């Protein structure tokens, strides 16, 4: 039952971000087979080869998340307006899942702020917000961030987002 | 003694500037032009008030990238050939004017390459240790005190695009910023001009309520700038078009 909600929430987020869906290729409507981990379609965001560090300073590539549904969001920890709401929603959703369900999904939070949101700061943020173990908070280069933002079709740059609030 | 050391440093600094400038003119950057940094107010802003930006000196390609140059790039980087490129990086019309993945009519070699996406343009520039210019840099490098003949913007030519170098170089020594193709910039998705941009400063002004749509432009009669900013805001990172090309830039 809870999984039904997960699917709804997931599709809402993916539509919201307009990111080519992670595990399935939407162009292949007739071929609805589930992807196995490691397979990457031509339309997938996993084609991005960018390198990231998570809140534990572990090296990570987006492809590493393949095989499980991902809820991806972008924010930065110095943000005081919409970001606490976003993270709050994600957290309460995560907390509502059973342990088994928690293992079946990844929550990927990409920071816009490559400079200030170091893995160390992301770790602090993770602890402060008591985010569970399926959360991956990512720090990457401005270019890697822009690539994801551009796929999400959000009109975002540091200039327009971060500087406004700080 | 102190003065001597200072003098020495100064001479060294002058020498290094001289040599670095000299090397720009005979290395792979020979087709790049040095754009000297300056203060610049871009023609469009999302803010209420116009902000002056300080632009650092940079290099920019004298011409848009040609089909021949792009062919060499995809020969060395097969991932970006049209039958191999992941569809997340370019839409279906990527290089659609190429007869097959690795050939194009030699007569077209000097045409600007078009039907390329932001991702592919970025990859091209990176392969040359360059990058796409930012919108600010592009607008600055192309800006002219004296207004030019910019008829192209009223009716952008999308078929039979002429060779690069069609237009005389501007006051900075750079060609074809206008009147050839639209050009991708690194942060093309920075400015947002939506269908109804009258409320950009929070309130609808009486005059704007009728003509609207121009948002915060420095000169509301600057149609070419309006066209460029609007055009960029319609792009996505996988968009490819017959009239959309690019050139690269580089830090000093």
C-alpha cells in the first residue's frame, strides 16, 4: 500500500523535475521491462559521466544509483526559503516507509553550491535533519551541477538562485 | 634595494605578459581573439535594476565552429557521432544535414556547424581545452557602440547558411556574432523570458501592460538583444536546430 504512494510521489517528483526517467526508457512504451542495475538507456540521466562526492566523502557517479528508483532533488544547505520545505517533505516521506521499502529507493540530493556545500557541510546537514541511510547528498563541480539542472529544464544558475538568498 | 626588487618583478611580469600574448598568436589559439576585460551592463536583467558586471579578459573564437572542424571532433570522439550519441544529449535532428555519421559534402566544410546541442557543443569545446562562452561574455564580445545592420534578426536565415567569415569583423576583431546563426552559450538557461513577462518587477506598469513582454531590457528598442534572450530561453540542453551553432571561449 505504501508503495503505491511511493510510486505516485516518485512520478510527481520526476514530472516536476522533468528529468528523463531513471530506470526506464519512456520512448519504449511497448517494452515495459524493468531494467536491471547497471543497464543504462540512451535517454537516461545516467549517461552523465560526472563525478560526485557524497556526505561521507565517498566518490560516486550517478550511474551508481541505477537499478533502484531515485528521488532526486536539487537544493543547497544555505537556502532558507523553499529548501527546508523540500527536505522536510522528503524526510517525512522516507520516515513513513518500512525498513524494507527504505532499502528499495534512493534519495539523491544534489547541492547547487559546489563551494560551500562540501561533503563535511553536507554531513552536518544530514545529521541536523536526521536524514536516513538512503539519502545521498552530493557535491560536484559547477559544470556537473549545471548539466543536471539543464536536464531538469529548470532555469537555474548560481547567479539566479544562490546569490539571491545569501 | 627594495625598489630594485620591485623593478625586477615588474620586468619579469612584463616579459611573461609579452610571451603569453605571443604564444596565443601562434598556438592552437591562433583563431581566437583576446577580449579585454571591462565593466559591462548586459542588455537584459532579471533584476529590478541593472547591475554592472566586471568581465575578466578571455579568449573567444574568431569564427563560429565550422562543419569541417566538427567533423574532425567526432572522428576523434565517436561518442558524439550521430548514430552513437545518447539521446539524452541531443534530440532527433542532431547533425541531420549530414549524409552519414562521418561525412558531409566538402562544399559545406566552411559553413558553421548547426544541428548541434548544448551538450555536444560543450563537449567540442572541452575537447580543445576550451569552454562555451557565458551569455554575459557573448553579449559583451558582440556589443558595438555603433549600431550595426542587424536585419538578420528580423528574418533569421535558416536555409543555405553562408560560410563563416561572411560578416566583417567587429571592433574587437571577431566575426559573425550577428547575421549568420544563433549561438549557444554556456548558461543559455539563465534568463527566463516567459510568454507574459510584464510582471517582472512585481507590478504591471501601465505602458508595459500593453506592449509588455520585454521584461527588463536596457533599451526597449534593442530588438536584436530581445530576440537573442528570448531565443535562448526557448532552448533546452538537447535542442538542435538548423540555425543554431556555437563558438568556444577560453580563460586566460
